[in-house]
C-alpha cells in the first residue's frame, strides 16, 4: 500500500461553546501553594523587566498607524467590523499575538483620536498590552488610566469576548462608561453600566452587552446570585438544555453570561483591600426562622444583670468577651428561676442558646460603641465600615448580634437574616477566564497578587518624568501639636497661592481638620466620601491656586486634579498627609494626587504619636517605645515606629486575607456534601 | 466556652435531603455508663462512633426529610443540649467523607475523586511510614472460617474458658517446679545458632495460631473477618488478621476476648510446649517445644500483652476500661491540658467524655510515650549492633517518628498555629521557660559525678613472706599471729638433696684442686684451665651453701605473722619466690581496684576525692587517696573478689585463658586510706567511690553516647 499525497490538514478548530463560562476552581496542593509563595517573591521583583518586554507592541502599533490614519471614518468603522473576524482568528487560548493586538491598538487609537479627540500615549498602549496579557499594569496617577483601558477593552471586545470593566464606585463606573461610550459605539461595540439599585431586567440586559462597566461589588453580587441558581443545576449541558426549554420552565433568570474577561481599575484596592471580607447574600428566611423576639429580650435582660470581672471579663488586647464560670452559674440560676414563671421562654431554657445569646448581648453592650462601630439612622442600626469609615446600609451582623445591638439602642429587633450564599472575592476573581488590572500602587502588593491571583505586575514608565518632591516626615508628640503645624503650614502655602490637599484617615478626622481651618479663617472645601459627581467636581477644582481641600484618601478617587497656570507657578499641588493609613499603598495613592504628567508637586507628612495607627491594644508596645524614643531623642526619632506599626497592620491584614482563603478552601472540602461551591 | 448555635454555613445544608446508604449498620454500645452508637460501614470495613444525638439525626436521614427538618427534630428531642448547626455540619461532613450518606444533589464528582485519591495516598503512607511494621494484606479468609468455626465453637464457652484456665494454671505450676531447669543456661540455649533457626520456624507457626484465635473469636460472635496478611515487624514476617468486626459487639467482655484471644491461645500453646519439653527425651522435637514455650510465654507477656504498645493488650485494656481510642485520646487529652492550663486557652474543648476517664488518659499518655521511646530505641540499637547502617537508619527513623516529627509539629503549632493566635505570647513564654529550665537542668545544673567500684585489700609486697629457695617446709618457727622482728626465722625448710649436692661439689672441688696442683709446674696452659674450673666449682658451692641459709624463711620486717596455710604447710614443697604468708604491720591498708575502661580517664584525670567503705566494717566512709596504678590495661583480675562471681562488678570471661580473665579490659589502681589505718584482713572488700566533682547532665549523656557508639559501632 502506498500513501500518496497525504495532506493531513489540521482539523478546523471551532471554539467550544460554553454557556456561562467560569474558570474551574484551582485545587492547589500545599506544595503548589508553597511554590506560588516562593515564586511570588521572584515575580514581584520583575515588574520593570516585564514592562520592558511589552515594548514590541509599540512597533506593531506604529506599523499600522499610517494605514489607519489614511482611512476615513467609514473606512475605519469597516476596519473595526473586519477586526472582529481577524482578531477572533488570531485568538489562541485567551491570548492575542503581538501583531494582531498591535493592529487593533492602532485602530482603536485612531478612532479615539477622531471620536474623543484623545490619542493614546505609548505608555498607555504598554499598560493596555500588559492588562491583555493578564498582568497588573502599575501606572502613576494622572497617566490616563481610563483612556488606557479603552485599548484593552475595545480590542478584547472586538475579539469576541465580553469585558467587565470594574471600578471602585458607581460614580466612576458611570462616568467612565459615559466618557468612553462614543468610542466604543464608533467601533460597533455596545456598552452598558451596572449600578446599584437597578432592577433585575436592566441588569440582565446590561450583562448582555459587549462591554459592561460596574463596581466590583455589583458584578460580584450578581454573580453570586447566579451561582445560587447554578449550584443547584451544575453542568454545562444542563444550562444548554435550559436554553431550549420554554421560558416558563427555565431556571430562574441568570444575570451574567459568565466570567470572561475583567479589567480592573484600582486593582490593588479591589483585589486586596476589599478582599478581606467575603461577599454574603443574606435575607430573612422564614423557613429557617431564627428565634422569637422574646428570647432576644430575655437574653438581653439577663446580660444587663451581669457584672464585669465577676460574671465575665474582657481580655486585654482582644475584642472579645469571656464569660466566667460565675457568669454561667448565674445564667443557670436565672433559667431555673424562669421555670416557675408563667411566661417562661423555652429557648432561654436551653443552655446552648442561652449562653450564645447572652454572649452576643454582652458583646453588643460592651464591645460595640454607638458612633464608632455603628450609627443610628432612620430608626435603624447601620454598620460603619472600620476601614473606610463609611456606613453600610444593607449590611447586618450575624448570629443575633444585630438584634442585640438593636435591643441595646431600644429598637425593635428585626427578623434575623440568614446567609443564603457566600463567597470570597479571591474565588470570584480567580474564576475569570482572563484578568487584568491597573493601579498606581501595585508594586507593594506584587507578592500577594501573584500568590493569590497569579497576576504579575508590570511597572509601566511614566509619560513624563516624575518631579514630585517629598519632604521629610514631621512627627509630633500630640495630635494637637500636629494640627497646629498643619494649620500653620497650610496658611503659609495658601498665602503663597499654592493649592493644598489635606488627606485624612476618616470622616471624623476630616471634620476636625475642617473645624481647625475654619478657626484660622482659611477658606476650604471639605469632602465627605459620598463618591458622587459633586465630590468629583470639588476634587477636580482642587488644583486651583490657593485652594484648600480636605478629603479622606478615598474621596474623589479616579478624578484628575488639573492644575491652573497660577497653581503651577506656585509649585504645583501640595499634598499633606495628616496621618498614616493602615497600608503604605493607601498613603501612596494619596501622594499620587500631585505631580501628574510631569507637573511639579510636593508631598509632606505630618504625623503624631497619638494617631489612630498608634492607638489600640495591639499598638501598645510600639506606642510605648515610640513615646520613650520621643522623650529621649525628640519626636523625629519615633518616626520609624509609626512605619513599623504600619507594617504590622499590613501584615495583620495580609494574615486575615490568607486566613480567609484557607478557611474558604477548608470549607470547600468540608461542605463538599452540599454540592459545588458558589 | 460559648458555642455558636447557628452557623452561617447552614444554608448549604438546610435544603439537602440526605439518605443513609445501604451498607451501613448501627450498633448500640455503652461506654462508662454513656450510650454511644457504632456505625459499621460494610464497604470500607470501618467503624465510627457517634453520639445518640448524631444517631438520632442519622436515623432520620431517609432521603425525604431536609437537613433543616432533621436538625429541628433533633433539637426538639434533645432539648437539654441540642446539637448546634456547626456540629451538625461537621457530622454531615464526616459522614460524607466516610461515604456513609448520599444526597439528593448531584455530588461534586471532582471532589469525590480527589478525596478517594487522597485516602489511597494516606493509606499507602501509613503502610510504609513505620518501616518496623509494614503490612501486606494477602487474602480474605471469611469463607474458610465460616466452614470451620463450628468445630471450635465449644472453646468459646464458659466451659472452654475453664479448660483454658486449668491448662494455663497447670503450666504456671509446672514452670515453678522446673524453674531451674528452664532457666539454666538460658542465654546460651536461646541465642545458639541452631536454635535461632528453630525459633524462626516456630515463630510464624505460633503467630499463625495466635491470629487464628482472634479470627475464630470474632466469627463465633457473628463478626466477619475479611483480611489476612503478613506484617513485617522489625523485618520479621508475622501474620495478622483484621478482627475489627468485633468493634460492633455490644458486650465489652466479648470485645476483650477477641482482643485477648491471641494471647490466650499462645499461653495455652506455651503450656503444651512445656509439658512436652518436660516429658520428652532431648532432641529436635524437645528443642522445638522449648521455643514454642518461649515465644508463647515471654514474647506474649513482654510485647503482645503490654497495653502500653498498640498490640493486643492495648485493645483488651481499652475495651475493659471502656475508653475506645485510648491512645489517640490520651494524647489529645495531654495536649489539651497543656493548652488549657499552660497556654491559657480556655476555649479548647476537652476530649474527656466522662470525668472518670481523666486519670486513665493522663497516665496512659505519659506511660505509653516513655515506653514506646524506650522500645523503639532498644530495637534500633539492637538492630544497629548487628547491621550498623540499617540500625542507624532505623534509629533515626524511630527518632524522627516519635520525637522529631511531634516536636516539629509542636513548633509549627507554636509559631504559626491559628488556634494560638491570641495566646501565642503566653504559649511561647511557657514553652521558652520550660525549654530554658530543661536546658539549665541539663547544661548548667551541676550534678555530682562519681565512679563507684569494688576494691580488695592487698598486702604491701614488702610485707610478704616469701620462700627464698626451694624446699619442703620442715617446721614453723613461730606461733601464728606472733610478733616478730625483722630477720627472725619464721619457717624452716629442708632440702635433702641440697646437702648431697654440696658434698658432691666439695669432692669435685678437691679433685679439681689436685688436678691443678698436678699440672701446675708442667703445663702452664692446662693449669690455667684447671684454675678456672676450681673457681667455677667454688662459686657453685658458695651458692648452694647460701641456699642453706635461705632454708630459714625470715621476717622481711617487723610485724605479726600471718600464715594462711598454717600447719598444713609442713611437708609441702615450696618453690623459690612463693608467697607463704605475710606480716601484719602498721603500714596503711592498700585497696586494689579494677576500673572499667570507659571510666579510667575520669578516675585518672579528674578525681577530686576518694572515699572508701570497708564492707567488713560498719560501712562508714573513710577518706582515701589514689596511691598508684598499673599503667597498662589488664585482662586478668588480681583477685576473684573483684569479679561478679566474688561480689564485685567486673564480668569474667568464662572462655578466658585463666579463671580470672575478664571480658573487657580493666585498669588496676591502688587506693590507700588517708587515716593510714592498717588493714586487718587481706582480701577484704571495700566500696571505693571516686568523686569527680560536679558536672551537668548533658555532658554525661554526651560522653555516654560517644562511648556507646565507640563500643557498639567503632565510630
């Protein structure tokens, strides 16, 4: 037999249609995790080298630039239509070749130039290319991250993959999508925005578009809601079958179409800072109905009769109640006495329930302070986020704690909410087929980004040289002295006509700062982290000469502070850090507010040994040392103690996230009985 | 400890309708007055112990009720201490990972596959983790046992037990009667090469009967036995059976009998062997019987019957105490105590289920650990002395398993264990203090270091009464014990040949002189020869005449005469230099001691003080000093009083050249008391203690280990 003219053509690769794409959960062994941890240390070092390796994209982009510029608008749009074909062909396993991406970048850049009047800088192309390669692009504030993202977003969307663009708040999502929508429409791509308060229908149709803007929280919650449905109907085939069923027999409507590609703005704060608490959907579930109000009231009444250090104690250094043996006995006696009364509460008679509820009642009475942990608004208890200082209207504490706090404040206890679904951000993001992000401060978190998400950081160079100046930290013994100095300094700068931005840690601190400036008669703007358009407008104005703005670090994020010519002459924006935050990255975000696009700027830090960072039982030792040093060598010598303390906090938060992942993983194994995880 | 009643993870279980699988049986048992249920899994052959509340929920799992309903029912039923949601989740999770329940959901197949692979891996690892006990399963004997159990059923009755009791009782009596015959030359008999072969033959046989005992005991009461295999215990193949089915037996006595059946069978075998051994003629069969008796009797009592090792005795012990999983739980309890009281972790849950268990758990944890360490090292050392490399590897493995791994785990727990998060400071402080104190006790706390040895009073050579020449003792000149002055005659010897020889010589001298005179004037050369001859004979004569003087044995110095031979000496032939007796003088007593090689350096270089206790006196210590030493090691003892046979501590070599040859080399030293008191009795024994000052224990352990290695392995 002879084989003649065998032309073994490669089989045509048809992309496998997957309904509702989710990357399968990684099941790492302990060894894998160790390897990733170790590897992360190396990966974290290669950020500049990685950025350098991105450069071929520029050559490819330039190669097509002339051809694209030669096309008229209609031609460009036709090219965009064609790009859908050739990009999809070039797509191999979620990655595009440099050649294809470069051509697409040239197309998008030309379109942006014509539609928005903005032409991407080379560094923006580098950042976009990094994101498309599944990396985190570290780009300085003011380098135009929003515009930069369009290259990656449009190219990815043209290659047939849906893109979720995540921002940190609704205002930014809305603003970015509105600003960039003309460009996308020009390229024939549909855009939608998912915002808080939208109904299910709107969301469902929004998630059907090529490009979806939204906050990480909204998208993650929608996904979690979908998972609660999918969990009960696992398997791709099941879902495909579902589609051909008549509408009334389908599984309740899914909102998302899956998790294809995500581009995350402010990636470090989304992937790291917010990943400390899991996502929880809860609701009052009548079927699992908790305990009757009377039991809560009885437990609260019992808790009020207990005395500290006799029946219970608060161990030093831990936010926790410890009921002492005498306390348990007292409770037993109360339960026994209750038996003789006609209105005996049966649940209170059960030791487990009794002790648990009294524990929660004691926690509510002695650990949670009004105005600190929660506030009362509209006759409701609202939890205050410890990190941001913002209230979280739809969050409640679990396990009866919320009810106890309500009873403590003399409110009617609400029906207990039960968890319906829960997942960690870490697991959510790892389910995306492709993940990319950009931020001004990724380098500090590079190790964690790699070991948790397998995301490498590329440090994209600035378009123009950074000429910010950093003053030495000034350390004071007391808050009083610090604010004195800040006020003096602000007055001087104000007189010189320089714009000043005073960054604070919390809204309370902002208020205090505002009061002080008012005393001195200095006109200023105060930002309360409302994160809306007004705020953005104020921040945008902060670059006017002689303007004084007080804001938390979170306020007005994503909004550029453009300098007026006068302000530029007065030395640019002066950023005054009135306190160090829990993480160095947050400080750097604030520092990044000045010196955009090679403009001048100055960063000064005013710290005191009474700052929040040095408060609390955990800081006692460091604070003591700092005071000692300050007394011996002057306050300046204690500066490093504050940085040390900051490092401790970073480590503690890192540990919390790690615990969360471990716990999540353990739960997966533990609860395997309940079917797939969310 | 406040337990959360509700769990935020409950939502994952609430709606599930679980169903107990078909291959599960549940048995009711009582442990220390508390009811438990044993879940028997016929698929995996595993047993799980659950509480009544858990059993209640398990019984409700019929595939129609949701977990929510089941949990609520359990709360209503056990309203005193209802199961919390977390506990219920844990229970369901454990049931699931043991494959005991199925759900109405599509299971997470990937998870199931991974779990299975993980279990296989774990089983593999446990099989080979301890190289001293590797198990190799062989076949399923259940049908064979079914067919044969009928014939043996009568044994497992009160009558059978009485029969056994009578047999073993008789064996005990016989052992007592023949004790000397049994133990005579024990070591020689047991460790002789041909006996080792016999023993290697007898061992698997005895063990096979032993395992058959377990298997039939299980079968008799309705259990199933599905695995027979070979376990390599310290490389010696030993059969084993899986008799875990007995765990389901309701009566603890039956469980105990299954556990103890092997021992009972072996003891019966040993008795039969003994009876045969007593009655049979010497020969191969008798030697075989001896070995059966040895294995059945001794190895059973030392190893199998010992509850501190995880062999049969342990299971019987645990069953009778009604504390299942005694080993694991005692360890857990020990660490619970550490965490609770030393680290101040008040939230730790105690593994104690009944107060009466506490003492047992604590005692067992400590005793078993010490004994296990001891046994591991003894075995490793024994193997190492035969095969150095294997032995050292085994020893390291044993060290790793029983010491280093727990220590590493402990340190990891200390440094990174999440449970310690709020107690780490205290835990580290406590551990640090403990380690510091331990280190201080070992390295810094000086402990007295002494060498104790036996000495024997030896007379000074200058006081010895020696025969100056050969001769027969003619008469004793002094009364025994009489004081004599130097030069006084003590003994008179006679040598009849001597006077004859003198006479002969005198004649020859005369003749020689005559010959000299004859040639003096004729031949000068010849005269010179003759003259020399005369001189020679004169010299010889003089020597012989001197010996006449030596026939009187005189006192070498002043003192009291001690002649151990006494009047028996008369008529005896003594040779020149023989010690006939000695003089008791007021010179200080001199104790000769033999020091073992490993101590000689200490005695020589680092002796601060010497103390002497005469065994004849009241034992009051007397200060002494090192007087002299023989600077060469010896293999022969100066006196039998130093050997173990004579009450000393030096082991003699029975195959030595002389009766006093030693096994190990010794060094001889002389010690004299400081008070200079003369010794009254030559050959009297004394305890001599060398004080080497104070030395921390660690150095001593190090030195002992070094010497052990030097001695055993030449490294």
